[in-house]
C-alpha cells in the first residue's frame, strides 16, 4: 500500500460529510482460524492496518460474534471528548487516526479464558527505537488507558494484552514514564481491591515490592515482583480467581485483567530502565 494513497484518502475521509468532527467508518474484513481472528482495515487494494487477536480457549468465535468496526476520528470527534489521559501529552497520530471498536454482541456467544493478545500492524507509521507510540484501550464511553506490551518493527507492530474489550487507539504518549508506571500500579491496586479478601494480601505485597524496588531504581527486583504478579494470577485462575470473559458480561475476568495489567506495567518499567523518563 502506498503511503501517499492513504494520506490522500485520509484527507478525503476526514472532511467527508462536514469536517473532522465526524467519524467516518472504514471497511473491515475478518477471518477466523481456531483461537485467532485476523482483521484487515481499509479499502480494496488499500489495507491501512491489520489486526491479530489471539485468545485462550475461545468459544463461539466468529466474524459476527467478534463485532469489529473501525472509524477515522479526530481530536474534535465526540467519540474522543474527555477520554484521552492528557490532551497536551497524548495525541492521535496524523497518519493513523483510527479507532478500533470490538464490541461482541451479547447474544453472539463469544467467551474466552485468561487473556487475549492484540497486535496491530501497519506500514503507515514509522518505527524507531524508544518510540512513543502506545496501544490504548477503553470501555465504550470510558477513559483510554495504556495497555502496551510491545512496540516492534515491521513497520510498526503494536501489541497489548486484554482481559476484555472494547475500543483501541494508537496514540503518541509523551507523559513521563514514571507517571505512567504510577498509573498502572494504581490500576492493579484497584483491581486487587475487588478480589476475594483472601487473595488480596499476596498481590498487595508484590505491588509493594514493585514500588519499593522502583524507588531505588532496582529494576531487576521490580521486574521479578511484576513477573510474580503475573505468575500468581495465572496459578490462581479458575479456582480462586475469575478467569473467563463472556460477551453477555455475566462473569468477571480478574485473573486475565491482572495478567494484562502486569504485562503492560512490565513494558513501562523496561522502557524507563532503557530510556529514562
């Protein structure tokens, strides 16, 4: 796909129908193979990005039960108003202002255990070491939060984990890494606070260990504690912790969300270790 062709199409799409405040839908083609879904976003002969969604033990996974949509958006769009972490420090990319919505219909029967893995691949964004590109996720109408697990070459491959859905963005995030780490630890603490009482102390102690290690820049100890959070969540899953997501939202996937939260926290700690604030 030629970047200039997408740039011209993007300009036309953004202004079609009255200006950049309108969200214009893009075609999405979905294929399913076992526990993996692949989605291609763009027009015939002009793929803008492709998505890979991997699941653990998925049931009822079909193109219709997944419910994927894509829209070109702008910061002026009502779909984004008040939902980005910081309008001065987090922003859409000019080349890929695309909102991905994954909203499985409640009657579709989709369910999975543990975590899913999200990968967005695109050639319209350049890759660079220490990139500020991040994967953000939000519930419908809710606040977007960084869930990045990896930013890799090819031209850009942005990866993250999730214990549920529903909307995803690629943003440029210029917030201090320490601030992002604090936010991710707080999210994990809030998740732990909702666990069964007997499950809270061990996870709280590991989060305390993570913060204590980061306070003295002991990154090996911090990463060891984070890995222990992930390992404990996986070990307790299904017996002591809820471990299933269902499209009808009748279950709470605490184990999956803890694993996903630890994975993105690990990414930020490594980024701070390697690139500083």
